[in-house]
C-alpha cells in the first residue's frame, strides 16, 4: 500500500541528504516535490497545499538536531504532520455503558460492508472478548444474507437473519430484542449499499437508525475510490451523522488519498482499515503507524501484534529451547515458514519492517511469496532423517537429484536452500533472545523474517549482520 507515494516522498528527502542546514530554497524545492506526490496520491489540492505550508513553516531556518541530518529532520516534520492530518491518535470503537452496543455499517454498493461486518465481529471476539450478534439487514442484494451466514459460521459468531420477506427496519427491531434476550454485548447491523442521492433508501437508513439508536454509525468506504470517497463520506455524514470510517481494500490502494484526507475533510475518524479479503484482514487504524509505513519507516508494533495473535506460544517456546541447544532442524524451519504464512501476504509483512520497501528494487522474484511453496516442496521431499541431518543431503548428489525430482525443482534450488538453511541455523540462535520478555512468537518470527532481503531466488536468504 502507498507504494507510489512512499517512493515519491523518499525521492524528495534524498535531495536534502547532503544539507547541513535547511535554507528556504531547499525547503521550497522539497515542498514542491511533496505537494506533487500528494496530488498524485489523489489527495485534495487544498489539503495538499495546506499540508506543505505547515511543513515549510516548521522546517525553514530551524536548527538541525545533532543526531539528525537535514533529510531526517524534514522526515520527522512530515511524519508529525501526517499523523495530525490522519487524526492524531487511534480512536477505538464505542462501548455502551449498558449493553448491547449497536453498530450500523452503511455505504455504497460494493464497498465491502458485509465482509467488514464479519471482520469487525471477529475482531470484537478475539481482541476484546465480546459476544457480538451479526444482523443481516441487506435484503436487496442477491445472496447478501447467505454471504453473511457463511461468514458468521466461519468465525463462529451468532447471526440474526430472518430472510428477505420482512423490511430492514423490522429486522433491526427484532434483532435488538434477540440480542437482549441472548445477552449479546454488541449488535452489528449490515445494511444494503445505496447511493447517497437515493432519498428513499437513505430515509430507510434514518428509520433503522431511530429504531436501533446506534452508538456507532460506521461508513464503509472503498479506499481505491480516491477523492470520490471524500464526497461520499460528506453526504452520508450530513444525513446520518457518521461516527467513524472503515476503509476497505487498503492493500490495493497504491495512492492513499482517501486514507490521508477523509478525517481532515469530514471530521470523522478512520477506526478500521481492511487489508485483504479474509476475515482476519482488519486492523485498527493508528495514524502514527500509518504515517511510518508511508515514509518507509515500517510498523513493527503491528507486526508484533500479528505475531502475538497468530503464532503458537507453546511452539515458540519449544523452538527457543531447540535454538539454545543448537537443535534447529528443517522440520522446525518448515513449521516456522508455515507460521509466517499465517501472518498474511509477504509483501504486507515486509512493509511493516523498516527500510524493506527498497526490496522492490531487487530483481523480479527476489522476494516472492510463491517461492515459499517451492521451499516447502523441497523439504517435504526429504526423508525424516534428512530433515534432521541436512548434511546427509549436502554430501550426496544422488539424494539432491532425488529431492529435486520429487519436489519439481532443480538441484541448484536444493543446494541453495541447504546453504541458506545453514546460515539461518547459525543466526537463529541470536534471534531467539527476542522471544524473551513475554513477546510470544517473536523468536521464530524474527528468525524467519529477519533473514529476508538478500538478492536471491529463495525467500529466506540472509542479507546482513545483526545490529547491536
């Protein structure tokens, strides 16, 4: 996400790296580049102008801190202004003093409301230990009710879905009674998509709002619609008093205009962002973390949270014990590879690591999630003894030929994996210390992720020494 914007901003900062003190001309040139980058990212021209003016005022003539270069100084100012532009601090979802808390999802057709409803329910169950009730109030889109039923089953969440023979307001009325009887502490209402200019359907939303008295009205917006998303948000907000935004499909938005400006233009905070199609691909929106991602500074906190949620703590402790005894095997490596795959798409994980955006400059295939399947195939084509003692394969050309044929790869791929595994086995013992201090899974994650980055065809080649 935000690849184009990040690249343009990095280019603007690059020109300042040789400066010891910022002159007005230096800042003026940099602001011109930053403004152009924001406009190309589909940020509204008035917002881009105001943003660069604030940065310019803070940067001109300021003394550069001894620990910072001129470019780093501007990056810090830009980072702080981006955080301010996107809302400053994270705004959590509301919680009623007397349950249930009612959340209505509204928006245009195709924005992803039904999926967002299921994602939000999953988040409330796993992250906040709540008992939500999903309400299927979209009776107009074919299969909308069936879709929500399927998603509710996948995430093991209760659903109220009487069908399309009664009106949405009546569905909401009955669902509220059902939630009170069942003791659900959240009610999430999935409404039908509609244009903001459709007065009849907008009036229906108003009636549903009067019945449910929602504590949150979350507008679901497709991030890839750019400035049009701002117009939609303004209209829905004026008619329904929207309390927050859910930006979907952010993983496909290389520009970022909606994420950057929707809070500034509408006054409505972005509360969640969707980063994929699966039900686990929903993240709380942190302005400071998003600003860091945009500027190529990574988002290690979110990566840690993903690891803590996904990686098995018991398995991580067992791995740590093996590392300390130098007993790390290819079976262990395969298990860790599969753990990393659970965290999400590889390109998204790399985007959370500082400086890893530069990997797009590597040759095609240097960092490719599909290569993980090749690694798995090679390891699974080995015998149990060979996985425990890889040197058996290293010393035998016939074994390497057999494994290559069994995995549908070439002997050179087997050789490369063996070399890289030996490098990893040496360094994993160092990374294991990160698993201490209560951060479950970090030893295994750091070992697998920390070894990415070298120019090579396989996804786990180590490209540098550990920093002290």
